[in-house]
C-alpha cells in the first residue's frame, strides 16, 4: 500500500477526504501497487456467487439404465446357458492340410476329412449340400454313406459323401484338399430300413460372470467443516442450492455412480498368477475381475471396423442375418459415427437436396432443416440411434477414439437360470448386484467420524464411504456389434 503521488507532490502529498464516494487523484489508496502507481481498488470486487457450469452435465452414466435392468443375486457367481444353433453346418476355416480345416480327399470313394478339432455330427443317411469355400459356385447334393461318428486326425476319413448326379466328388469338379462348406438339409432311407443310427445331443453352452466390489470415499477434517463458504451450485440432477464442504462429497457420489457403470462397460476378467494385483484383490487360486460389455462383445460377439458407407452397413446386416436376426436394435454412437450415419441415411431420403434432408415442418426446405436421424429402417431391421456421452467425453472413452459405437439388440432373451432352475426371459443386457434379506449391496453409503451425528470412530474427521458389488450379464452376445476405428 502506498500514497498516490501522481500529482507530482511526492512524499509531501497528503490524502484529502471527499464528501461523497467519488474517485479522484488525491483521495484513494492503491492497494495493488507498492510503487504508488495503478488504479483504484477501494471498492469490493464484484463477486459471482453462482458456480459456472462450463462442462454442462458432467456425468457419463445412464447408458445401462436405458438398455438393461438391475436384479439382485446372493451368490459369488452368476451362471447361465444359451442355446446353440439348431442345424448342422461345417464351414471351412483353415488352410488346406491344417487341423482346423474341412478338406476333401478327392478319390473315387469321395471321402472327406473334417479335421481333428471338429466334431463329426454327420450320420449315415443324411443328405448334405456341398459347395467350394472359395467361390460357392460349385454346388452338389450328396448322400452320406459312411461316417466315423467321431472326430479323427486330419487327413483321415471322417465320412463318405456320394453325389446324386456324379460318380464322385472328383468327377463333380472338386480337387484334392479343396476347402468345402457342408450343410445338412435332410435324410433319405430305403423302404423297410432300420432307424437312423446315432442321435444328436445339444451341447450345454455355459457362461458365467462374477461380481466385483467397487469402493470410494470422501474425507474432510472437523476443523474445515467449521469454516463455511457458501457457493450457489446446481448438480447434474438439476437440484439448485447453496453448498459448502458437502459439495465435494456430492461430487464424489456422482463420480462413484459413474464408476458403477463404466466398470461394467470396461472391466475384464483376470487369470490368477499373471497379474501383480492378484493377491491384493482375490485369495490365492481365485479369479478376479469381471467381464464387462466391451470384453463380452470382443470375445463372444462381433467387431466391425471403419463403418463409413451404406455398403459397410449392409455387410453388418448380412452378419446379423447369420445370428439371431433380431428386428429392433439400438445404436449408441460417438459424434463422428453419428454424423456418418446421418449423412448415409440423408443420402437415401426422398427429399434429399444438396446434402441436406428436410425432416420437419412438412419437409419444407424454406422453413427448417432436420439434419439428424434418430431412427431408420434398412432391410428387415429397425435401428434407433442415440448419442453415447461416454464415447464423446474427453475425460472418458472419448479421449481415446478407438470405439465409435455399439449395436445392442432390443427386447429380451430366453435363458436357463441355474439358480431358479427354469427358463427365464431376461434383457440381453442387465446388471446383477449382491443382496440378501439382511444386506443390500447395490449402492451402500455410510458416514463415520466426529462431525454431526457420525461417531463410529474417534477420528476428528467426516468420512463418507461408498460401496457396491455387482457384475454385468451379456446374454446372446453374438447379436451385439462393437463398432471400432482401425
């Protein structure tokens, strides 16, 4: 602080009070400039009590609430089974001579090998459709005359296929070790013949997941709670009011609720002994981690890279035809893919004009433009498109940019529930949390310390604890598609 000497009077200058609060060159103290030069600060600063929401709604949760449900469970594990395909088909999947390929030994007896990694489900009397895997242009119907009934080593005879219109597979145009696709379409037997030998038993396809424990907490000393500084705040749920230290506790809860969802999306299962986190999370010999949405889709579902055109989208539909062919599907996308889909659909609109689709006010181009699409139909499928904030937020997956969206089937699936012992209709995507008659661990919170009525410890603090134990169940993952950037 110093005397104002801007009038040139130097140290002999004295302050002259003014009868009214008017700034002049000889009645104010410069509070910011010790060199006696600057501007007047005799008035209090203008204080904005409201907190500025510069990032808007900061929560990234809500996705699972839209596409799934939450159900209690009492065990350490949730187990379910899913149906396998009803019909028998073999599709060539390896190079000629490999154990995982389906090969033809194009000799006079038309023998084939399914490879040692495949189970031979062909039975004598079956009628099959055989085509070359390379082009699909060579097609022939055959009768299964012999079959070992079990898998054998690669290169040995698993079955003999007799073409109806040719003497052998070789005369039908197939060459030695050529890759084949085979589909069983029926059977044929002579009059008075015995029944078909052998039977087909459905494979029990079992899946499981385990809940993980998620924790967080907020802590403040008792002394700091006595220093109150009020700030007007508005939280993500729209509640407005004046807060002090509990604002941080409220944000901790919001962050924890986001973690409940992002953990279900990003988590993966671990293998004991391969991670330094093993002994810290689980007992020796136990597994840890849980299978999240992305891990389930990458393991049991479909991954499509660089969706950029209608042709790419049609390839995706063809793959859906090979799976459950579920008519209604949800598309959750980031901003880049959402714009790509808008452009793709707009280009097919009957009112397409110069790159814009006129979608409101009776499609009048002079009144308004609707450049976005929330739903569209392609082929026999309906798609409902929505932005997924998690894929756009710079502090979340949006900061990486590798995942651009997910396609999730709507409706429910029928599965066998091991706990209840019967078939149940469940949403394809749902959360199971630990709960019993005595304890509900869906979302627990409790307060300890010396502040207020909390007195469970002798510490002069206030601690707010949060805990949840849950896992995600992804049923029918073969109907899910992860859309990625290469």
